[in-house]
C-alpha cells in the first residue's frame, strides 16, 4: 500500500507551496516509488530581492508554461527515491 503525505510549505515567508506525494516503500528504501506533485509561489518581495530567480522563472519555457493565473508554478514527480523524474505543469484547479 502507498503512504500518502500532504503538507503546506512556507519558507521564510518568501516561498509558499503545497506538496502531495504517495510513497510505495520497498525493502530497499532508496528504490521506493514516489508519485505526486504540488506547486510553489515566490513572494513579490523575494523576486524583487532576487532578480536572477525572476529571470529563471520568465526565461525557462517549462517554468513559464507551468504558471497559473494565481502566480503558482506547478510540478509533478514520478519515479523512485533514487531517481525521481520531475516535470513542471500548471497546478491542478482548486488547490492552494
């Protein structure tokens, strides 16, 4: 059975987000399967203090296309703990 884990994240008030993952543990923990995703949203103050981060968000097509109308950047992860495969995509409606 998978172990679901969901938690909101706030880092120093500069970054908000939410992550929701399911873990399917194996005997060798590092080979355990992970599936899930979430979103993050940097604050305007953070972006003003860190223009390089703002540049990354606007220049990388994957990130630019993952932004929704609320300014959140969505992502999903699939794979194992040893080799997770992240992908950016718009957050699911109704989350956050």
